[in-house]
C-alpha cells in the first residue's frame, strides 16, 4: 500500500456527497486554498449546481461563503489524491459503484459513522488506501450547496496524513488526531444517544440536561462499553476525558455535560442529531450502523445487548410514519428496562 502524500504537495481532493457534511468540509477546504478541490456532480445535480456561484455556510457568527469549486464527473475522480466519501450510509454502495478504477496513490477517506462503513469500503476496494476521518460537528443542509453549522467544526485525521491535515490549515476547521478504528468506536459511543433523541424528538440540550434522558443514555453506554471490553475492541473517546469520568458526569445531576459540550464543541441550543430529522421525515436512519453495531458485536460473543437492540427495534418500527409516534423520556426508560 502506498505511503501518505508528502506534506509539501498540493493535494487534489475530490468530494463525493455535497450534503450537510460535504458542504461544511468543502467550504473549509476552499477557505484554506491549500488543495485543488473538485465536487462530484451527479447528472441530476449538475445543472442546478452550475447556477450556484458559491458554497454557503450559516454559523452562529453569520453567513460565510466561498466560490463554488469546480464540478467533475466520476471519470475524473481517478486523477485525485484523496476522495472524500461524504454520503449517507444508504448511498455508500451506489457511490462505490460509480467510482472508476483508482490509482494506488489515491486514498479513499470515509467520513461515515461507525466501523461497518469502513469494512464495506475495504471489502469493495481491497488494496486501496483507506482512511477514516471522523467528523465531529453537527450540521444541516438548508438548500443545495448551503449548510448550517450548529457546532465548532472539527475533524480527526491521522497524524501521518500531513497533506490532508494541511489542506484544512488556515480555515476555521479544527483538526484533531484520529486513532483509526478506535476513534470510530469512540465516536460511535457518543452517537448511541442519537436514537434516544430521535425517539423522544429532543435535541442535544435536552439529551444532556434532562435526568431521565441521561439515565437512558448511561444505560446504553454501559452496555456498549461492556461489549467492547469483552470483545477486546479498542475505543478512543473524542474528548480529553476518560470514560469513567464522562460516565460519572452523565450519571450525576450536574449540568456539566451540557456546559462541557458548549465550551468544547460550541454546541448551540436547538442543535439536534441528524437521526431526529431522519425519523421525523420518514427517512432511513443510521440506527443499525450505530446501536446495531453494538448488538452485532454482542452476538458475535454469544451475548445480547438488550438496551441497544430495543432502541433499534423502536426506531425501525417508526420508519415511514409521518409523523412518528414519539415517546416521553419516562416511557423510553420503561421500554429499555430489563424484562
């Protein structure tokens, strides 16, 4: 497998999937000006995107904009040094199908949640350089090439990927260190709360301040960590806190978890997990890639993960409902209670 691109080279970056995550990444890469950036435009998007002169991003400080990067076709992706996969889980296979044969130096960069996506990419593109880049921000797509950012923008990139890290230098994007799959599992632990928010139709502020919602999160979190540790699966939380302290804060009565999220991540009141909107609008969710990953790992050990399994069942039972039947925090806790 080829080594990482030299840091003094200007990388050619192709971005696939200009949804909320893709727009945020593209704007910051354009803001930096340290790469040659291209957006893959599917046939149904190309005509509309050609009329849009800018990428736009709404933040707490106001609107930001950058000239729209050049649009490219799937055939041109073979010229890139990095391909950023910013699609949803349900779109991943189609995105991989559309890729041309890639040179050995080209690195596929997955921004998708959970280790299962990385495994799918690896199976479909054996031998291709592959990098996990966990995305540690919350965003929503407002219109084509226009997103809203609800947190401080931050990504995790392996230390040796100096060219990709440098591509964000000079922008507002914070770049932390990724530890590969342990970082994916660490982010997954944080994202286990997304299903709780979706089922109760609550945002991050409620998830981190309401006592019953925190109790539900601690329950699924304890179960998940027990499964990871029993399987010998390493995880690295995306925060400067050990799990024991993070858990203690969540299990207590202090508002510190919410204050910590606001201070460290710039989390704004009103922000919510994307699964909240997906469930509310009848779209497929990532619950199987998040809570379901814990259930699957437990099954491989001959064990059960009943709280996470129950969350999967409750979310999937509401697929296609418009609007879904939401649960109170107390009702959710009762649904998660051991039989």
